[in-house]
């Protein structure tokens, strides 16, 4: 039976207060987001200057980012669903700026010699600063057979994704009394991108 790896690509986040500075350094070192002269030196300097303030913000939410735990829950749920459906899929997580870093996961995938490798970003919309950066980081380290790779660059208009969003909205509405559900205001919030990226068509 063919072996397939599904690699969930995500941002990652510090898993402790001590991890904040190296996490920020990895972020500022990303050439797809920041194009700086002497980038490595500046990334180290900026991350050390900003770390104390950012650490205080993480202290307010338990001393770490929740993104790692939530991504691991998604990984387990997807892997169980695939295996219960009879598919020989392994699901892994590759984070862009914190552990497990993309580089580590690339080496693990190459050792396992999968027949297919599906790169699935947990960003529904494509952006060079999210999905694009994750894809580029994978390409920097992956030296295997390129024909094995399947890149999923976006899925924001896929009917199943829209259905899943609608289900979550319906579940949330049930928290309100029935006579108020039609009056609930729904606010959509999205992460912004720099104007310079938008002008380039991002």
C-alpha cells in the first residue's frame, strides 16, 4: 500500500516565555516578509529588544501561544479520520517559526520515503507572507523527488470549507436565546497584509 504524508503548515508560536525571543528572531529572519540589510544581525537585535514586551503579552494568556496545541489537535483529528476511512496517511505538523520547524519535518519525511507528500497550509487564503513563506521554506530544505509533492495553495472558496464555517456559526448561535438569534451581529475579522503586497497582487 502506498504511503502518503499530509503536512499541515502553520505559523507556530512560542511554547514558553523563554521561547519568545528565538521565535521572534525566526520571524524577523524570514526573507519572504522582511527584506533587510544584514538580516540575521538585525533580526537578533530586534527580537531581543521586542521580547520583553511580547513576553508580557503572552503572560496574559498563560505564558505560551495556543496555536501549537490547537494545531496538534487538528493533526490528530485529521489523522484519525483518514485512518478510520482506510487510508494509509500519516499527518505531520511543520511550523514556520517555531517547533516543529519545517526543516526538521522535511528531514523526517525524506527518511520515511513517502510515495506522496501533501502540503496543506492551515491558511485558507494564499498570501506570500503565510502560505508562500511556508512553501518556500519547504523548498529550501527538501531535496527529494519533486513529483511526490502536492501543494494546496488555497481553499477559501471550497464548498466543504464554507460548510464547515457555516456549521461553526450555527453552533455559536445556539449559545443565544432562540428569540435573539436573528438579531446577533456577526463580525468577520482577518489578518491584514502590507499595502505593498496588495499592490503586487497578493
